[in-house]
C-alpha cells in the first residue's frame, strides 16, 4: 500500500517536472529545460513498465572483474571473463523470470540477453547487466556505458586493488552521480590478492575517498569473484533491491529530484510578485488617462453642463441667444447619449449621436513620453527578481499591444456613457416657470403700453386694479421680471453644482474605461507571465520534494 502511494507521488512529481519545464520553455536556460524534459519523459516511460523489474548493472574498469562477478553473482557462465580482446561494445543482460521483458530490454537497448530459469525466487524480476568497460579505448564502449548509467535502477561499481582510486572513474562517473549515492554500490573486488591489513587499509582509503566525494550513502563491499568472498552479501543486497523494488523507485525519484533541483535553480530564489504592483498599475492608469484626454473631456462636461443648463433655466431671451454658441462636448464628438428607447421622444440636445471616434487631440509628445515611462517602469517593477530570459518576456508583454493602445483608449472614451441625458428633470420645471414669468412680464408691459397709448389718444384708460399700492400691470411687469432674474440666478447655482458633480462622475467612469483598456492590453499579459513564472517555480519545487 505504502509503495503504491510512493509510485503515485513519483508520478505526480514527474508531471510537476514536465509542467515546470513547459512553463519555462523559451524563458529559462534551454539546457536546464531540455534536461528536465528528458528526465520527465524517461521516468515516465520507465514508470509505464509497471516497475515490476529491477535493472542492476555492473560497471567498472577493464580487468576489475565485472564479468567474473557477474558469473559469481548469477551462478552462471554467461559473461566472458578474462582479457579476451576485442570485447564487445554492447552490454549483456541476464533476466530472472518466466519470460524475457522484451519491452524493457528494448528500451534499455541491451541486445545480448539471456533468460535464467534458475529456481531463485529472490532474483525474480531482476535484470543484471554486464556493462562494457568504462575506461575502454573504444569510444563506442564508453558511450554505451554513459547511456546505460543514466537508465539503470542500481549501479554496482567494481574496482580492483590497483585502480580503485583511478581519477577517471571518480571524476567522470562517481562524483557526478553523487545524487544517486543511495542506489550505488562500490565493490572492492579481488580482495583475495590483498593481506588482511592491506584490505582493511584499502577499504578505509576508498571509504574516505567516497565520503569526500559526496558518496557517503553508497555502500562499500569487499569481494572476490575467485574465492566467493562478499558474493553472498552482494546477492543479499541485490535480492533486497529486487524484493522491495526500492532500486527502481529510488533511482527514478533521485533523477526527478535532481532535474527538479536544477530547474528550480534556473528559476532562481528571488521574490517575484504574483501580479503587477498596484502602485505601478496606478501610475500607468494615470498617464494613460491623461494621454486619452480624460481631463479635457471632464472640462468639456463641466462647460457643456453649464451651457445646457443656461439654455434650459436662464432668462428666455439670453437663453435663446446662447443657442448660437457651440456645445463643447459636441465639438469633441462626445455628446453621445444612451440609445433612445423605442417610441420615446427625445429633445434634440439629448438625441443619441453615435460616434466611434472622438475628436480629441492625439496624445502630445509629453503625454506619450509619460505613457512610455509608465510602461517602462511597470516592466521594470514587474520583472524584478526574474531570471534574465523571463524578464525579457515580461518586458515584451508590457508592450505587446502598445500599437493598439491609442485606438482602444480613444474608443473607450468615445463609448463611455457620460450620462449627459440624466438627472436634469428639474431643468424642465424651471424652463416652464421662466416662460410663465416672461409671459407675465410681457403681459404687464403690454398692458402699461396700452395705458400710455390710450392716455396719449385721450381715451378713457383701462380699469385700474391695485395690488397693494402698485397698479396691477406694473406689479405683473416688475414681479415677472424680478422672479425671472431671481430664478435664473438660483438655477445657475443649481446648474453649477450639477455640472461639477457630472464632471466628477464623468472623470470616474472615464478612468474606469481607461483602466479596463490598460488591464486588458498591458496588465493582463504581464500578470499572465508572472503567474506562469510562479506556477512553474512551484512545480519545479514540487518535483524536487
Ligand atoms: N585474483 C582474482 N582475480 C580475479 C578476480 N575477479 C576477476 N579476476 C581476474 O581478473 C581478470 C579480469 O576479469 P574480468 O571478469 O574479465 O574483468 P572485466 O574486464 O571487468 O570483465 C580475469 O583474468 C579474472 O580471472 C578476483 O576476485 N580475484
Ligand atoms: Mg568483462
């Protein structure tokens, strides 16, 4: 049961490794990414062989006794000991079990294979490989060793008393494989050729050497293929590995951990934000708002509201004259209202005008420079702590859609509902009042004129009605005029308050429209990269665990 859990965990870690590599593709060191992919693929395939078989290889220098030990351990005569030359460059394998695991042997690419049908249940499922000499003068041999060393589950390094400290073996093979120390075994063969003291001395030396190379976990065994010393202990070690299938799982786990570690290192340790810092985004929004002419539109809204308010609530004569002044919003092509509801009549001021383009001046040099600065600072802020390749991609993401920015901002401003058609119901009431006052004043005035004309022509005057001490026509003329002027003044205050509120609201919604564009064209692509990085780094760390 526990073993199953472990396999599942390893499978998940392989997935994490692969995802971390895919996410880093084109962004991190190409070698680290490719190595991670290779390991992930390899382990994945190895896991696909159900992990029932254990592959153990004997490696070592010419004449160290690999073939002799192979025969001693296996109880066969399959390997060819002795200094016969030329030795083959291909590995040879024996398999204990009912039937050769052809898939696995093909994958390992071991062409010479033997089925051992001994009744040794402890070895059931073992593939024992006799590798070509790693120190061979023929490169084909060495390449074969290098290839198989990466694939097997457990490695038994066979050394002899003369060459156990050989620099080529330690530097080219043992040290680089230190991460796999727990699936490596070092055998000091030909122990029979040493006295007891010499053997102890050699074992101490070798142990020290291995420890100093980070191979403290690698088991060291003294053996002799000739006398059989240590062979039983080797067989036990191998049997244990086979039984627990520890070797396979541990080796694969070590591979994945190593690749995950390397990739994680390529990701780096710097703190990287999850998303574009708020302050940077705000700075960008502000400069974009300015470049998009939000200030100009806000001022135009104020002025347009004053203008329209004066038309609606002012004294009819001056209001009529104002008609000939242009509406500031209309000049910017921004007097768009919500589309009229069908069947509902709208006054000409409020009729919807569909424009897709504003007539705002295009962003000047200064605004453009501010936008560029904001973009650059955003790129810098967002790519802080990223490895160079990734930081380049983030920089690219900030300006990926920069050519669409101006157009989309203009459209965003043009299509933002400035709500110019709402909240001015009271204007209509004032309009009616102003006309009533105006008509009253005109009636009073005409009445007085008629009185004057009648007096001039010496006709009897109209009947005189008195309001207090004022004659009625005078009272109506003065009252209507005064009321008109006062109403106009009061309404002007109301219009001003309304204009400012509307301008503030317009600014708010315009900034929101601009922010939407910035989010879509700049912030989102950058955030995507940052999320990609953080996810990739997390997955690489998960592969390490
Ligand atoms: N004295 C002694 N000779 C050995 C031992 N193992 C192997 N030999 C001899 O060393 C030579 C090389 O052995 P071989 O197994 O072919 O080594 P390989 O080249 O690593 O495969 C042969 O002549 C063996 O008989 C051992 O444990 N003791
Ligand atoms: Mg040999």
